[in-house]
C-alpha cells in the first residue's frame, strides 16, 4: 500500500506530451532561471503594438490642418480628437472577443494576426488623403490589433511566479517606451520634404504624403516582429478529459491511504477548478480594472493634449514647438523610462508592492501636472530642460501605475481566465481611452477659444 501511495504521489504534477502549455510548464520546472528569450519576444511584440498608437500625435495637428476640414485654427483640436479616439473605440469593441479567441485557440494566433494588422492599416493611415480615411484606418487598426491582453497573459505564463513581476514590468516598459518612442518617430520623421529637402523632394512619395515615412517605418518593424512571432511557443494548455483522469488518480490515492488529503491530491498542470468562476463577481479583478480605466482616460488625454499644446502658437498658450522639438522631448522621456524600468522598478516593487506603487504614482501625478502652465512661461534651454524633466517624471509615474495594476489583474484570475479577463480589461480601458483624446482635444480647443477668460466658464 505504501509503495502504491508513493507511486501515485510521484505523479503529482502530470504533464501531457502534446500539450504546448505543458511543454512551457515543464521548461519552467527544468530551467528555474529568468526566461530571457521569451521575455525578449514579449518586449518586441508589445513594442510593435504600442508604436502606432500615439505616433500620430506630434503631426496630427498638421495632418488635420492639411485636410482643410477645420474652419479655423482653434478648431483643429476637435477633429484631432476624433482621429485619436478612433483606434481606442475600435479596440473597445473587440478586446473581449480577442481575449476569448486567445483562451480558446491560443495566444499565438491572436498575436500573429494582430501584428500583421499593424503592418496593413498603419501603412494605409500614412497614405490618408482626407479626414474620413484617417478615421477609418485607425478604427480598423484598433479593431484588429488585439495583442495587449493576450500578451499580458502570455508574459505571466512563460515566467515562474517569482519572475511574474519582471514579466509585467517588461510589458509595461515596452508599452510605455512604445508610447513615447512612437511620438518621437512621428515628430522627427513627419514632413521629411520640409526637414530634409536634400534627401526627399516635394514631388517624391514622401513629399506627396508627408506623414507616410514614420508610418511605413513602424509598419516595417511590425512586419519583422510578425516573422519573429512565428517562432513563439504557445502557452495555452490543450488537453481533453483532464478532469476525469485527475479524479481517477485522486480516487486511487484515497483508496490506497484510506482518507482524502488535500495536500496529497494529484494536480494536472493547466487544470484550474475555479476556471468557470464568474469574472464579473471577482472584486479584486474588477476593482483593479476600474482604477486602470480611470487612469488610462487621464493618460490618453494627456498624450493628446501635450502634443497639441506643444506645437500650438504661444499666442494660444502653446510652446510653438516644431514636430522635431516634440520628438526630442519624447525621445528623452523614452530613455529615462527605459532606465527606470530596467534598474529601479523591480527593486521598488519588491520593497513597496504593486498596490502602494500605484497609489504613490497617482498622488504624485497631480502636483506634477500643475507645474506645466508655469513651465510654459519659460523659453530656450530652461524650457527644454524643465519640460523634458517633467515629461520623464510623468512617464515614470504612469508606467509605475500601469505595471502595478497589470500585476494585480493577472494575479486575480487563473490561467484559463487570463485571456478573457485581460479582454474585459482592454475593452473597458479602450472605451475610456477613446473618450480621452476626443474629450481632451475638445477641451483643448475650447480652452484656446477662451484665452482671456479668468474662470473656465466665462
């Protein structure tokens, strides 16, 4: 009887030979270190998804102006808000769908399809000749690029538990850098015929489509990532009749020992007894999603307003920056963010935990934003230094909040629920992010039309 019991307990972790998720779990058991290769995959895929989201903001003001749809300069922000919101509105409609597909068919197919959609629709956006083409291509890009939710699940599944914080940090780092480097590329590379007339003629493709160069470069990078994603290992567990097999082994264990023992039950890797739990009643998940949505509305509105404010004339309260100046500020922010996430965030997360980091980031963001109108009073080098420093600090706080909330959401559910849970999170967040640019652009235009009002209501 004792031998039988030991034999049964020896099979405590049951792996299935043809299950891709089990292969990843077995690899984690045999290689307990940091999965650098898999995390590199995560980093580049998320970066490819993040780059096109906000790359348009530095040149969107000029793109709307060139469309000749705004009747006066102060109205450009209204139309810019609609273009900025189209991506997030599309993503809000489909994120739950892509999460369910990822839970049913695997993370890899969704990742590959989403990456390829960036190649197609980001390229078409750069070739937009009117307002409605721009809105349509951004909407389709958001609808078909359902990468972030499955990638958050994927990152937690390729890492052992002790490295999951690092995996989430990699995602938020890549995402944050993409949201900073994307606008930097847009700022530096838009209107190349004006900035680099000795390379790009006005009659050339990039002269006729002045916003195509940053878009095509991002699309080429996404195509390279699409090819890389073909070699991604699948992490979803796919094995049928696992519940029956597990119950048979546990029944045999009870027979051999005479009584059930929760500590001696056989566990089949990838099987979660609570996988059918209603996600909407999971308060730890829902509460983190609510906070995440509110903050993302703020963050998206900030991204839109910052670029519009920076390129607006000083007579309208802006900085009179060129797209290249905005790109320089955002490039500095990206470098600072990368250093913070690689060297400081893991240490801070271990010391304070994700909840405290998110709280501190939210509290410190408020006084920081109050300094921006006063920074605008400066000129020259002092203006560039302070606005760059404020931008670095703002992005560091934003990514700290986002990373902490990513960790809380993934720890609140089981593996079988992660795709759907992240889909719910992405859909809800995308609704708020869709409101952010539209509301931010409208509010910005409204404020520019009231330069002499002491109170906002006047």
